[in-house]
C-alpha cells in the first residue's frame, strides 16, 4: 500500500508499454504520466521548487511565476497548492483550454499571451511578460525552466537511472526535445554510466532548437521558438525531425489500440519507429511518453480541429483502413559515431 500526504510525493516510475503489438517494432514506451500532475513535468517542477527553497529564493509570501505551454504549469499549480504558494502561469494561445482549466482548478492564475514578440515569437512574449512582472514586484520568483540546471538534474537523478535499472542492456534511447531538460539529464547520466547507449533527440518541424527555420506549431510540449539554453549537442548521436501531422497519425494509431497519448508522445514514437525501421539489427530501444492524451481531446483527437488545421490529411481514418504513411527520417546531425 502506498500512502502519501502531499501530491508531489507520488510518482510511478516503472510502467512501460511494449509497442510491438502496435507497430511491429521492438520499442518500449516509458509512461511518465502516472502521478497527480499527469506528466513527466512533476519531476523538474519538484526539483526546481525544492532547490529554490533550499537556496532561500522561495519563502513564505513568495509568488511563483513560470512560462509553460501546459504540463509544467499543471505540475507547478499542484505543488504551489500543496505548499501554500501563489502561482502565476504565463502561457500562450497554443495551450489548450483543458490544461488552463486544470491549472485554474488548482488555484493558479493563468495569463495567456496572444501577440508574438519580434524576437522569439510567442515564447519571447511570455518571457518578456515574466521579466516585467519580476522587475515590478520582488515577491515574484521565476524558476526559469529553460535555463535552470535543476530541470535536467531531475532526470539525471530519476528518469535515466530508472530506465537503466529496467533495461541494463539498453542500446538506444529516444527523447523528445522541448526545453531539453529530459533529454540532457538522460544523456548526461547515460554517457557517464553506459556510454555505449545511442541518444537520439526527436524534435517537431517548425522548432528552431537545432537550427532549422521557425514554422507553424500547433501542438504544445515539444519544440522551441529559441535555442534551448540547456541543450548541448555533443551528447547526442542523432536528431530526428517529425511533422506534426505524422505525430497526430501516430497518436490515432495508438488510440485505436487503446493507448491514448499526447502529441509529444506521437512525435517521439513516430521518429523512433522510422529510425528503427532503417536498421536491420535487433536493438533494445526505449522512448518516453511525457503524458497521456486526455488533455488533447479538444485538439489531437477532435475531428473539427483536425479539419481546420490539417485539412485532407485523413487523420481521423482508422489506421487499419489505410496504409500507414512511410517517409524517410529527417536527420539534422550525427554528433557521434
């Protein structure tokens, strides 16, 4: 029996799905949403808040403020409610209504930015708003998930060791690239403890993280409008770029087998399956699902939304009734042999 007195104290770290039944490829999907925040972001949220408390930056009367497209905002809303802090989440128009409602239900104040900044787009506008807020009132404490090393340390201390504990013969790990906290924490740990593991980052088309031009991105979670400050490409063996429409198709294919996941999971699974399909060798491969799909019911799983943003893409068609799309993997770099 598990008994907790604070919501952040519970986080299941050992649930995996064998995706061979869906994609006929050996790939294990680590499910990170089995906690009260519903996503992997509980780990860095907890690490960053506790570090700020230890350092004296966060104390009674402080107001937490953070930029988030969704999941980190929910995690911080939950922790703030648990610990008695006010929390202001600064997001933008890509954050879905369900996520905003979750944060509000937990007591957070949600500020939505709608006008992009000249540099950095919507993310740049979110950061400008936070800087002005902090400059005007010293009660505000900005954790800054984009540059805070405790973001990646959370995964160095927990996510990567948990994977290696279950898969000591791991050959390749696929990780989605957002702030790159998960990516860099796992990459650093595995380079030290199991240097033979190949680290493959998966990014979404339209993201500028790896030097590609900015483009439209409709699904929150992966991708950045600026180069992630935490990113160190020397730890990576490969970078894959996945179109959002293909990620959504993968989400629907999983859903038709009873597994409902979000857009970030669809993105990283798409890249992983294609990468593995290009190789004849049998590999022990793992990827990470940051959350589940309930928060994407109004977008990824909403036919009206799909028709508006991806017309003619046949996204709502059951995968058994049409051939799965097959496109070559777009690679950006191969840093290591």
